[in-house]
C-alpha cells in the first residue's frame, strides 16, 4: 500500500483539481471518467458513484471480484499531476454511512440518487507533472531526444 | 456425534478453494455467498457479543416464518456491497454439512471455516431500520407490519399459504409461513386497521432517506375467488393501494412475488396498481419434478400453464420485467430427483433457455434443507453444482438480452445468478 502524503491529500481534496479514474471491464475494454467527488478518507481514496448502471460501477465491481487494479490521475490547478494505481477495497451500497452521503448529495442536487460509495486502496503513487517527468527522463536517458534540439547555432 | 461429522461430506465434494480455482469465471465472493447460503452460518459468542440491537438490524422474530425466536441478525454485508441473507443457525447437528462460522478474529467480524481454520471474508451487520422502533396509530409495532433488508421493505399481505389446506400439497422445500399451516388457521387478520397500518408503516419507513429501493410484497397463495387466485389479486391490490398513499407517483419500484395469475388478473394488477414488474415462481424447471415437489401448484395450475402465465406476463410487463424464482438444486432431491448433477444441470438450463427466449428472467435461490420443510433431511447438491447453475443462468440472461434489476443484488440480494448481473 502506498502512502498518500499530506500535500497530495490536499491536492486530491481541492475542488479545483481534475480527477479521472480509468477502469477495465472483464474483457479488458478500457473506460475513463472524471470523478469530481473523489477525495481522501484516511489512506483511502473515496468517491461516490451515482448511477447503478454506470460503466465505472460495473468495472469496479468486476475489479473487486477478480482483484484487478484501477488507475487514477489527479491534475492540480497548478498543472502538477499524479498517477495513482489502486485496488477497490470496499463498496458501500446501503447503511448509515450510505444514508449520510445520500443526504449530503441531496443538498446539492435534490433529485439526485446515490449508487455506491467506493473505497480504493492506493498501491502506487507517482508524480507525472510534465516538468518533473522531463527532468527525470533527461537525467536517466539523455539519448531520448531529437537531434535538432542539440544543433549548434550558426554564427551569422 | 452430529450427522455432518459422521458422514464425511467434505471428502465427497470439491471444497470452496478448489471450486474457485476450477471456475475462474465465478467471483470468489459470490461463490462464498453460495456456499454460506448452502451450509448456513453459526455465530460464535464473540460474534453475537458484537450485535448491538439499538444499532444493528435484528429481528425479534422471523417475519417470513412466523415463529418466535431470540432477536438476532438476519443478514450480513460483504465488502463488494452485496448481502448474505442468513442469520445464525444455532443447531446444525442434523444438517448434512456443518456451517461456516461467524467469528471475531483480530478485532474483525469474519466468516471462517472452523475445520479448515481459514478466514475468508470480513463482513458487517446490517443497520437497524428506523421504523422498527415505531408503532402505528392503532398501536401496532411497525416491525410486525413490515420487514426490511438493507434496501427493501417487505409486506406480506397473507401469512397463510392455502396450498397446505390439502394435506401434503405444499411445496416440499418450503418453510415459509410454517407457523400457519393447519387447515383452520387463516393466518393473520387483514382488516381495515391493518391496511391503515400498512400506509403508516410505509410512510414512516420512507422517512429514512436513501434506504429503500424496492417495495417488496409476497405472501402465501390464496386459492379462493371466482377464478383461482382472484382473492389473492384483490388482497395485493388493496395492500398496494394502502401503500400507494405514501407515494406521489402512480408507479414506483415494486417487487411483487405472487402466484401465477391469469392474463386478466395480471392486466388488472398492472392497470390498477403501481407495479411494473412481476415475479411468479415455477420453483423447479422440470414438469415431472414440479408434480412431485410442488403438488398443489401442479394440481391446481399445472406446470405448462404456470409457464404460459409467465409468457403472458411478458406481453404485459415486457421482456426482462418478468421474473421466475427457482429453488436451485431442489431438482436433485431424492428419491425422484436427478441423481446425477450434470444431468440435472443440463435439464434445468435447457428449460431456462427456452423460457429466457420468451423474455423471462430467473432468480435462483440456493436450496437449503430448512427446518420446517418436508425436505429437512435431504442432502443438497455440491457447491460446484450451484456455481455452474449460477453461471449458466447468468449466461441465459445475457444471451437473451434480459435485465434483472427488479430482483438484483440490491432489491433482493438472495440470488447468486442475479448478483452476477452487476457487471452485465
Ligand atoms: S406456494 Fe409453495 S413455496 Fe410458496 S408459500 Fe406456498 S408452499 Fe411455500
């Protein structure tokens, strides 16, 4: 299990961050969706699925059944980005906690519904901000570049 | 010595761990649920000590049976959000197999197999329905008017099944309403006060926001009326009309599990009530075994007619909105059932396929030789059989493009084959 740092938790919990989750179905077909409700609760990533027939819900059920992982990307408002691979740990579909979340969602959308609360356990976290990745690549693999980037300027 | 410790059942069939290895397409958690439903659960004292009656869902008595017992949980949540609809089996000395154990290990409530010494899954208790503490204006405790699962409310308008009126004609696996089987016992009274209780209980239950997705009604069969089941139809209509007063829409999600109504009766139910789906249970998908296992249904309606009433229902409610309950595995009951599990499976799935083509979905209950049933001493099939049956029925549904939301993991929770529909 990977630890969510305080800094990353703040980014994940920031309403202005973009959060996408990528899942696969039992046949391996990929699916990606933005999940604005994704947030942290302790070391879990948690989000609310609103439609029982949603593809992300089906894929997560299939993943919790067969031990598959999901990928999440967080894009902060300052353009820093983080890739998290996680395992669905628990789906809450009824009960007191479910009812509390249902009520809080109703405050925002009185005609809305709630399908499930998904708890995901992060297994691996990596910063994928472009500047960070580029510096890493340059340091580790200096040959990975187009030659014209290295052309000496001609004197005029 | 108990029956299950003497008969060596564990050496005669594939255990859970080998079944999930042999059938990688069955989710292990669904296979576990099947096995638990098949073998039952025994709660240790440590597990029972975890029950907080103010917080957890305990039943003061078994609503669907009618017998009194100590207040105890009637089900558990699994970590995939599905449920196991089973309470404690305090005495299993006469059962063919010993049950799973609900225990506390490392501070967690878990399902274990004591003999193997393995912990399988962490579980949690269901939460107590808010309305269970309330009384209607007539002074009736609401928990006697309705029962609940985590996401459905159940009302049984009739607590007597009249197939038992003719000795030996009730269904042989059935323990439902077994407190009301004698001929002169009419079941509980349904007078005007009771219909008022239904309205008030429904209204009160719906105050718990986010809890109920389905209004479930089922009852024993009532055979009387100008046409067989006419009085049953009247009773359901009256009960639904009482409940409907709590809703602002004409139609709402109702799961009605009833006798096989004629097309005229079904049309009336559809036109006059909130229902949009319908379930009637053929129970065992084989005409000969139906005659033996469900003699009352067979004599008074008949296998082919019951099936055709399901097809008629599809014309009214649409494909996938008509559901047929089966007691999966009962086709192997002896002496008349299939002795060979492969033959049983082939026969059941062939019949299911024909019905699926006609737009009928299935809800498979795992047959458990229940106390209070005539089949109490039967040996139920292997886990492997139940797994293949659930997978086979799920395939029939997929192949025929059918949905089963009315009887799925959320609106019922007691059918492994409909749990599999979660990823369709
Ligand atoms: S019809 Fe059969 S299964 Fe249903 S309550 Fe009566 S005896 Fe039991």
